[in-house]
C-alpha cells in the first residue's frame, strides 16, 4: 500500500517536470522502495487464509508446519499401556517463570518465524500475556476470560468468542524470532488449573513476517470478514439436475474442461417418512445415499451424503462459510474442488426406497498451477464397544497435502459422556504426535461435554439429543487459518474414551486437499452403518419437571440443567455453589383448588447441602448429603389454590461430612390430589 501511494505521488510530479527530472525522480523512487520492508507473510495474507476458501486448495507458499502446545497429561509418553490414555489434562505447563514479582505459567514457547493462530480454553483464568521476539514487555496483556470471550477492545466476536463453554481466539499474531504465551495465578490460583490449547504456524528460518500491530487488526472488519457466508448463485432450471433414483441406482453429474466446483448443492425430497425406520425419512436417505467423485480421473470423495454435507443424522440447521444446511432440506458444500480436465459425481442409492435428488454443481474459472491440489473427503465408522480404550483413525495418508477439517456423527445409547478422548496428529513420519489434545469437545471448540447447540465460522454442534449426550450428536470443525500442511504423510487419530462401557456408533468424515497422484479415500461406506434408533427419556405422568419450572427469584449461586438417564424427562434443575442464606424460588402450576399430598424427587450427593423447602403451608428441612442418587421425599400435605404457587429452597447449612458446596437438584415435583 505504501509503495503504490508513493508511486502515484511521484508519478504526478514527474509528468510536470522535464525528461531529465523524470529519470532522476524514478531512480529516487526505486531506491526508496528498495528500503521499504518486504514480507513473505503479511497480515493481509493471513486474513485471506482465515476468510477465503480459495486459499485452501493451494499448497502454502511459503510452506510451514502447524504445531500445538497444550495441557495434555504428560504421563502419555508412548502407546501400549493405559497411560497413553491418561486424562489429567489440566495445569500441565512447559515451565514456570518469575517475572516482576509474579509467577507466570508458560503455555507456549516457539522459536523462529511463525504465527500464533488459535488459543482455546474452557476455564480461562488469570491474565494472559503474549510476548514476541524476545521482548520483556508483553505485546498483548489481558484477563484470559476477556481475551478469549470477545470482551476485550482488541478482538470482537467471532474472532474471540465463548461457544458452549469453550473460549477461543482466532486472530493471527505473527512473530519473527520467538513467541512465549503465559498465564498467571492472579485469579485465586485458577490459572494453574487451566486447560489450554495454542496452535502456531512455524516457518523456515529466513521467512519474514509482518509484525503484529493493534492498528492493523481492525477487529470489527476482521470479525465481519470471518462471519461472511459465500453468496450462493441464483439457480436457474438449467443448473439443477433431477433424477428419481431407485434402490441400487446411480445418479451421475459431470463437468468437463478446466475449472472448479465452487458449490455442490443437493435438495432433498420432502421428509415423507413417519417413523425412524421408514427408508424415506431424512436420516435414512442421508446415510444410504453414497457420494463418490473423481477429479481428473482420480478417486477423491467417498462418503454418505449427510456426512459429506455436515449434517448426517437428519437435517440439522447449519450456517458456516464451508457448509450450509437449511431446515427445508437444502444442503450446500462450499469447499472449492478444482480440476484440470473433469469432475464427475455419482450419487448411489444404497437404500430401500427410491430417492428423487436435485443436484447443482456450480462451477467457475480456475487457473491450475504447480501448487494446486484436489479436494478429498473420506468417511469411516466404528460400531462396537467402548472398552478397551483405543485410538480411532480419522485419516492416514501419504504424499503432500493440507488437512482442513472434519465432522463426527455420534450414536450414544447412554447419557454418559463419550468424548474424553484426545486428538493426536502426526506430521511427516513423526513418532510422537506434535499435536496432542485435551479432549474431543476441546478439539471441536467447546467444553465440559456441554450439550448446548452452537455455531461458529470454524466449529459447531448442530445436534445433541440428550439427556446429557445420549442419542445422536453432530459436531464439526473447519481448519482454515489453523490448517495442517504435510509433505510426505499425515495421520490423525482420536481417542475413543467413553465414561461408560457400552456399545456405540462413531462416524467421522475428514476433508483434505492433496497433490494429484496421492492416495484417495479409504471409506467404510459399503458396510452396514445405518443409524440406530435410540429411545429418548420418559416422563412421569403428572410430574412438574424441575428443569421446566420458571425461576422467580435466585439470590445466589448458579443454575443449569443436567442430563441423566434415570430422571423423568432425562433432566434435573441443578442449583450449585450457593451460600448459606441464599434461596431460589420456582413457580409451580397448580391445576385446581384443593388439598394435595406433595412429593419431590431430589438428588442426593456428597457435596449437596441442607435446604429448607417451603410450598404452601409446608416447611421441611432436608439434608441432601448421601452417595450419588435420587430419592423421592414425602414433603407433606397442604391446601393450594389454582394457578402458580411458589416453591422456595433456602440453604441453611451442610452435613458435617459433606463437601460444602450446598448443591441442590430437583428432578420433579408431584402433586397428588386428596
């Protein structure tokens, strides 16, 4: 920008002078331009990598490695024993440093030119400091929760944002000589217990990067670019190919000549099925229709339609730059798919019912270079027991390429958490993974097995049935600024680490680009992996559910919903961390005037408190200390008028044996009319 402006200024002056002055002026301009810094990596080029899908299919220039520093359990040193799946993934730092009278835990320490591209934590605490190029003064210094939660002046959502208990920063922070990231204990020593992941690009010596400047961030503009969804073309009738494909039949879509498929659009038929087993229901169509594609004659895609289009278990609304799923069954994949001579798609109906598909493969111009790569997608599925723990292979391939993301489709028969497992990524023949994660949900950008749905440009959870994480879940992550280039090989494993010994289905779809002539997908599509029906939670007839009761007043503590298999409707209202004297008041609907015998089903556990319960004329003190479980408590008899009646719980103490957190859990209240 500076060179262009200088050139325009000098150009005007030159045209007003004599020929001799023109020659001297141009020489002076070129001499001045030669003194301006020239960078191999600029902030603008990094923003393009963040926001432009077109850069995904080009091998990086200059090349780099992506590495992750995390708090993974350091007991995991080699496969072959239980320690490989060790799970104390918090508070493990590279070292501690005393600086200016404070203790700082070092989370990342990188030498040479590079860029910090991602910083994640589910429990950000203390103050984060980011030092670059050997400076003793931090380039960035901010409370961790503000820095990762979109509340600092420098980074606006979604560049920095909390999503379903996961806190992330996705702004590129370049460094020429070194990077050091620390967190202190200013938040009551909580910094020492942080989970964290920090990803960096590492360039070869000699590569120059443009220094980070708060003036170049332009947070609002960067956030706007990151949130932009590619505009879809207006489809004409000639753009859409329609075919009613019988069982065993194949619909073919082809494009020839040099170009790129920019949008693959599939419009599903109306969801006519009435039951889960009906072959015409969306979840069965999405899993039974197999998509295969070749680019320039090489096999490149092999996946079920739903998994390829990032929805899998039914139609789950999604809006990200790379994939869009609408509520009426329109599926869009925006990852560019370049080809030199031809692109051919096949939609194979492996199901038991005819399917009418409407497909549009929208193409554009593309200039193929020696850095160009083919798009590839592969689906594999595990169906079996959760013991013993194991590493599930997501992708293992050879040659040169770039890994850009994945999604998982989980069928979990219990409410217990299925995703304690860590990701492990080996680049170019590594014996130990240079990326070792802290949990499956951490890799996908959220935290604490949170069942809440969320969408972010780079990660999402578009389905989680519950209670807890029971049923079907759809989760995904796109890796644009944090993509993984590789030159000779790439291996991505994820630990299968479930709380419960049970049978489950774990489908995963991976997306990558690689040079022509490298291996294609090795998928499991031919096997029988139709989605199972998982029955949801049942309700106690006539019960007033705790999780559905309106909170009128809460004087302290926090409330949330917890999911468990053995609860009515699979959930309870959980009130935690209140102090003695705090109270919570719920609104309970009473159908008609009368005398009622009142029963409550409550949670008992070792960190639960003693509470005074008031409802109508009832006043009863209950000690909820016990081993974990739920019990029905006879609260007594009272006269009630029709309408909303207040149910009040007040913390009055704790059992001497209890951990004094004063927890309280209400499954339901049952009113029996006498």
